[in-house]
């Protein structure tokens, strides 16, 4: 699955430049300042605001999708803990996602994500990123929900997952899942609300592991009680017992 990421691009201008193949020319943003939040380690369970890329601009949305049909805030809080991810194989069938996958698709640009390798009943975190250390795009969906009592609007998103490619499968060796990564050439397609169902399905597949690399990091990031949003979260830590995988 994908519950933890690294997002390191502070400048909105540079983020816009990265996604100029998706964004309409001259389109300004409505809810983002000149700087973006930076995260060395970020858990989706904190429901953070992150800049998602839509066909019509870049906007801050909260991680943990609340479907438009949710009745009240109690239900909204309950459901979003279960919608950080959307399984690609069933995303067209699940009530929480089936509307969004058709017309509300977006991208979340990240510098990498974290997955865990299980060995001798211990969990070892790995940081997975592109070989060029470039921002790459996680295929996501979004929705907007209005609290009927207060009128407050919550704009939220979920990251789609797929079966793991060979690299991630070795690391995430229990669940064998990974986030959906959209190739740069396919980013305008993914964000196009006019794409039909068969065209969307064709884009939901494991990313080529030849463009990816990974290394182990400190087991301190396993524990939410630790301060994890620090540069040290991205530092390599080798483990003697993992010689079979960490090379």
C-alpha cells in the first residue's frame, strides 16, 4: 500500500514547471501560496494537505478521500481512515471511488515513498524513489464533500495502488503492493476527465522498476511517537541481516 511519502519541493513555481505538460497555459492556483509544505517523512494517517495536480490547476487537498455522498462529519471521519488508498483492481466498483475514478483523476508529485520489508518478524523501512531523484507522479483520485450542518467543504484525495513490480515486491514482501505511478508521457491522459473507462484501466498497472531504486532507512521511522519528519528519515542505514536485499 502507500501510506507514507516524502515531498521535498518547496517552490510552487518549480512544481508548476514540472507539470507544465498537464497544466493549462497561464492557469493560476486558487488556494496555494508561493511556498509548499516540505516533508521528509509524512504519514497519510495525519490527513495532511498536499498539492494535487488536476487538469485545471494545482490545489491543496487533504489525504483521505471523503465521498460526496457521506451524510455527516462522524461518518466522514470514519471513512477517510479507510480511503487513504484505493485498490486499482476494484476502484471502479467501490462506492467510495467509482465516481471519482471516472472523472476526478489527479496526480500527486512525490520524491519517493516508504515501504517495509518483513524479515524474522521485524519490519525494516525502505525509501523508494526514481533513479534520477526526480519528482514522479502517483495516480490519485479526488472528491469534494460538504458538511450539511456547517456548510464546510472538504476537498480530499486517495492514492491508487497496484500489484508491486519486481523491485517493490522484494521489499514489500508481505502485501506485495505499490502506489500507481503514472509515466510522464501519460500524465495528461490520466488527468483528462474525458477519458473513457477502458483508457483509464489501461493506465492502472505496475511501474517499470528499471527506473526505480531503493535503500533501507532507520527503523526509528516505524514509530509514530518519534519525530519522523526530519532529514535523517531519508538517510541510508544498512542492516547486516538484510544483505540479501539491500544491495
